[in-house]
C-alpha cells in the first residue's frame, strides 16, 4: 500500500503557505493558493494557530459516495482521482467531506482532490507534513 499525506506536527506550522503554493504550481501551473488541494487557515491573526485541511485518505470516503456520476473515485492508496468529464460541478463531494478537506476550484467549478503526491511535504520548511502509511480505518466521523 502506498504512502499518504499526514499532518505530523500541526503546532510547527508557521502559515507560510509553501505547501499550498507548491501544490498549485505542480498540478495547475498556477502561482496561487486557490488551486491547492491542501488548505492552511489562520486563527487569531498571523501569530496565532493555523488550521490545516488535508485529505486523510479515508476508507469508504463520503466524498466518493456522494458523487452522483462516479467522477470522483478512490485509488488503492486512498488518494482521490477526478474524471473532470464526468463531473457535473454539483459540489456534493465537497459538502460530504466531514473534515472539509476536499477543496473547490471556483474558476473551473471542479473539486481539487489530493493525489497524495508529497510535493507539499518537500516544500514545508518545518516538517509539519509527512508521507506515512495509510491506516485502514472507517470513514471519518464528524467529531474526529
């Protein structure tokens, strides 16, 4: 089984957004954070805590189950794959992600699934993100 993206040291995040820029640049050739599959948000200003929204490669993910056309599927390593031609841009997949990790591209009106490629890990200066073994666990519950 392949490795997946994991948040290893949330408290070490400085909010530099390097992970988001590297994802957008690698997958969409865009110098923006809006096309990133990972999201960093700040609380309490720039010196406060940071929220990291990243796909957990759930077993039986709600986002895949919510897709009415089968456009969003899960690979064997847990990563998500989008068939843009099948996608109707309904947004049900994004709404179904209980941890709000599946991002939406406002320009293309398509979800931004994480491929668990690890490019964000390579650009994180504080080793907040790592690639680790996927845990076989049930769907993420709302309180996790």
